[in-house]
């Protein structure tokens, strides 16, 4: 058998150029990102001998799975431009096949941490209790079409050929399926699918296009993560779309990720963009620069205090230090409550915990002065270790989480929250 052309990559490059010129950008991008492999598929003695070659365009397995029905169209677009060029150079026959890239995965047999059925049921029951529609502002078919190839899933109604048809019939035309039908539909396996597939569904429920209400997203995110964390998973922000977060599912690898994830949720709840930058700095520094992480955790506390005081219309000076800001916030939100009755069990212990939580910021400020970034050191100075930084960050997040939740509780209770009057920042 003859070999395929040595300059085969040049043919692929020309094909990509033609695809771009024809406006077929998706096919061109796929071709550029793929790794190619050319294998002889057969040989025919006709016409002096003809070899049949298959050009495998190997792409990421997940990307390959998501192509769905588009795979045939993309294959045809590439094939119709590449093959004629090759046939000008040789009498051999060529065909293109898009396939998943095969790579060594020695740990693939090890079971990933599963998300048990009870946790999944709790997530869906919570949505039922709050009357939350999983499809959000989209219809059922439009939502599911973003995740699944509905035309290749079977219909449960003999009148229709695929899932797209019977879902439309029973959710749009007849409207005789309940809103929560998806949770128990065996085609989508939400109660038994692999964790990554289940998490992808939850992330789509939170997608900005599906659910543009920021407050509703944050409430759902907290509910989802409360059920996922005990089993080693959580949803974290990956990017922003038009200023709104898009989430992905991740395994929890280190303890500090939980604190950082919670801090991001708090920052979103306060709509405090600059807090997100401090959170990112903390996350990157915990293991590599504990002193910077400690200093930034203190900055995070200051940002939280100033944000809430400003929203409550409480004035403060630019020169106010963290203890003074904390004192003002404690007074404004009544963090050390007078409303706990003395006869309540452990009332004195509750007050003590709350007072110590308020005093936390004083300790953080002092610790930052001793070990944090921003201060000169002599040659004998011994810095903090990552475990100290994790403790400081977790403590800071506990404080901002509590005061933010209290702030929102005061608003919901309509306790006379003040209209912002432009406190300093």
C-alpha cells in the first residue's frame, strides 16, 4: 500500500482556510483543535491498486459527546473540502471521521465520589417546596436541548419518534405533565447519572440565560451546595457572562476551597465586585504566600464591613480601622442581641460566641500586624504556615457570612433599614 502524502498537515491547513472563507467557523475550529491520525482501511486491486484511507480527527471526549447531530454536518463540511484536494494528488480514496481522542487514564476504574440518591432527592424536594422551575425562563425543550441530543433520545409516546416530540406534546401542546416530570424520567437519569452529568444539569439550572434573577440564583446555589458538600462536591463560579456568574461542578480537594467558595457567594449577595478580587487573591496565596493571604483576609473583612455600613446608610471615615468599623457594624446590626431571653438554654453561651465573633476582627488586625503582608521583617523572622492562613481565612469567612446573613435578615424583617446616604469607602 502507498503511504498518504507527507505534507498531509498542509492539506488540513488549506481545508481550514477554505472553511473560514465559507463562514463555517465551527468546522474550522474543530479541525484546528483536533489531532489527526490517518489509517489504511482497505485495498482494492482495481485500476492498478487503490488504498482506502480514513482520516481520524481526534478531539476531547466530552467535546465529541456534546456535538450530537452536529457531528455529521461538521464531518461533511470538512470532508467535501479535504477529499477533492487529496484526490488531485493521488488515486487513493479518503474519508473523514470525527472521533474522541484516546489517552491513557490509569485511574479511570477508580470510582469517583458519588452523589447519593438521598442528596439528589433533597435537592429536588427543595426546589419543589420553593416552587422553583428547573427550566427557568426557557421552555422544557429549549432547556434540555442545551444539554442533551433530544432527537436521539426515545419517545415515551408512540405517536412521536424522539424525546423532543413527546416533551413538546405533553409540556406545551397538552400540558398534561407536571413541572417536576424531569426528576424521575429514566431517559435523563438524574437520580442515577454519574456525578459530572448530574452537576452539569444543576449548573444549567443556575445559568444566567436560564435564571437571570441574581438573588434566586444565590439562594439556589446555597441550597445545592449545602446538599453536595457532605459528599465532596460543590458548584463554583467559572466565568461571568454579561456580569453574571456561570457555575461548574468541582470535587472539593482542599478544605480552604469551601471557605473561598462561601466567600464568593457572600460577595455576590452583597453585589461587591471588589470583594471578588480580594477573594481571588486569598485563594491564590493560601498555600504559596500565607502572609499575603492573612493580610488579604483582613482586607476582606474591611470591605465587608464598609459595604454593609454603606448599604445601611451609616457614615464612617476613610481612616477608621477594622476594629472601629466592626464596632459600628455590630451596633448597627445588633450582632450581640438583647432579644435572647435569659431563660433560654445556653443564652449566656450564645452571647459569648457572638461577642467573640465580633472580637475576631480585632485579633485579625493584630495578627496581620505581626505576620501579615505589608510590614518589614528582620532576618530572624519566621512566617506563618499555610495551615495558619487557612485558619485565618476560614475565620474571616465565618464572620462575613454571619454578618451578611444578618444584614439580609434585617431587610426581610423590615426592621427600619436606612436608605443609603453615601457612606465613605
